[in-house]
């Protein structure tokens, strides 16, 4: 029987690559969810004939509804943030792949887990903002949380031998360094939206591309790794690997290191999350070591890239610290993409929010939303 998947964020970079995998593996797509790209979603509905479609933006939902009236077997339309949550929590698929961007993905992750469905997680913000709630939900439902993020997939792949996994002592989280690697503050001050959107190795959505340029993405991934693999942050070392060929490494008690390598193409980790523990042929080509020749390693410059320093402070504070850093970053990136603040303002604002409170302790979902709101308001009042 074909595997049944529900795909959230289907119109994005991870979403469309997930559909490449679904097409190749012949999966049944039970549900698709998008925010505002109505045309792209309609195209996907025509090809994959899902039973459900969720559209978060109201105007886009109206447009999709009008078009669906002419379909022979239209999917049931679910609307708004509640529609996204409903789709995630249907319990009618083998796996929910969450490729929504931002904290908007958190309620969907929780709903899917609570419905007893495995989650393939690209939406790292779910773990960053609500890691405590997500890991609790995984335990309570006895389901799997499968990493899609390439670094976390690499670590997960290196830890498949349960025996050696018990002796894990360190994670080497690789980073491309982004388009501004090696630059200092003076040079970064004038960087524009267009400069920051040119990533050297990966073709991704706008928000994560900016996060890669500021190194916020690596900070978010450090927090994501703490929740997924249970090591303290000081046992997770960030290693700049400019070619993005080594996707991460793990070290064991005897100081032996295992790495996972491959072309920088997200369809490998997406497919592994969907086929795990099996490996199937992939649309991605093989690594050509003769052409590759060199792999380089470097250190991340936290002094210049303050978002990374801020994320480290946030995870050390614990509780809602990472949620505050994430909320401030989402708001600052939105403003940067609208040309309203400069590149260095992103790090300045994220760090200021983290420094402004203690954030410790456990929390509820309402606390997460309140903290996210506070961080966004802080950014807006400190421009
Ligand atoms: P994109 O911006 O390309 O896509 C985001 C998707 O989420 C789109 O389908 C978008 O809908 C939808 N969306 C946006 N806002 C909302 C909302 N408020 N509610 C519901 N859906 C929403 O992002 P990416 O695919 O690049 O990234 C998705 C996630 O995966 C992020 O968390 C990112 O950090 C993570 N990730 C991405 C990688 C990559 O290579 N791209 C690599 C590793 C992780 P619409 O298009 O219709 O507006
Ligand atoms: Mg990543």
C-alpha cells in the first residue's frame, strides 16, 4: 500500500521538493496546505488529487474555493490557521510533513503528534519555540519525530546504530557560513536584501536564506539539535564547511567521528525522513569526489554574527529564551525583507530581546504565544 502523507507548506521550497519525492515514490497525498500561493496550490491539487486542502490566507482561500467549484472531485477546503491545525490533526495519514515557515508551524506539529501521527519536521521553529511541548507530545503519543533539516538528518543517519548512539559525546554541526562568510561588521552594514538572498549552495525560501546569511539559522539548528538528540549545547560544536558536502558529524566516546555526506539537495533528507528506516533510490545524483577535490573547515565568527551568539545565550537561559530569540528574528527578518532595517540590525535586535529577560522555567502553549508577541513588540519599539 502506498504511504499516505499530509504536506503542510506544500507551495514552498521544501514543500515542492517533498512533492518531487512523493511523485517518485508513488505516495498518496492526503492533504496539502499553503498560505497564500493559490495558483501553485491549485496546480498541486490538479496533479495529486488530495482529499483535503488547507489555505491559511483568507483572500487566497476565497480564490481557491472559487476555482475548486469547477473541479470534478474537489478536496474539502479548510481555512485559516485553524484549518491548518485541523488538517495536521486529522489522523488520516502515515506521516505529516511540516514544511511551514516560522512559529505558525508549531500548532500543526502539536496537532499531528497529538493525533498519533509521525511527523517529518522541516519546521525547525516548532522545536525552537515549543521544544518542551513538542517533546512531551512525542512521548505522550509514542510517535516518531523525524528530522528533515539536512544537518539533523545527517546526525540522525549517523546514529542509526543504537549501540554506538549510547556513547555519543559530541555533535559537529556543519554550517556553510552563508554568503557573507569572512566579512566584518563594516562590510556587513551596507548589505541589502538582494545581497543576503544569494546563498552560495542552497536554494531555499526567503526567510531561511536570510537566517543563513546572519547565522541565525545555525543558532536555531543548535537549539533544534539539543531537543532532538539530548546533548547539552556545549557538546555541539559548529564547524564551517563551505562546500555544504558534509551535512554534519557525530563523535563517540573513543573520539571516532562519523559523517554524512552528499550533494546539497534537500530531497535526500526529505526522502530519508519519509522512508526511514529504509533507503530507496533517490532523484539526487552521486557525489563526484574527483571533481570535488577539497573540503574545507573553518570556525564561525560569533563576534560578528550576533544572531548565533544570541541563540547560544537563549538556550543557556532555557525556558522561553529560544522562543523570544525566534520571535524577534521573525519580525526583524520581515522588516529587513521590506528594506526597513539594515542587515546588522537583525542581530542587534535578537540579542537585545534575549538580554532583556531571564526566560527560565517550563511553559504552556499560551506562554509561547505571549512570549512571541512580546519579542515582536520589543523589536517594533526598538528600531
Ligand atoms: P518557503 O518560504 O519556501 O515556504 C514556506 C511554506 O509555508 C509555503 O508553503 C508558505 O505558503 C507556507 N506558509 C508561510 N506562512 C505560513 C503561515 N502563516 N501558515 C501556514 N503556512 C505558511 O520556506 P522553506 O520551504 O524554505 O522552509 C520551510 C521550513 O523548512 C522552514 O522552517 C525552514 O527553516 C525549514 N528548512 C528549509 C530548508 C530549505 O532548504 N528550504 C532546509 C532546512 C529547513 P505560501 O507559499 O502559499 O505563501
Ligand atoms: Mg539546515
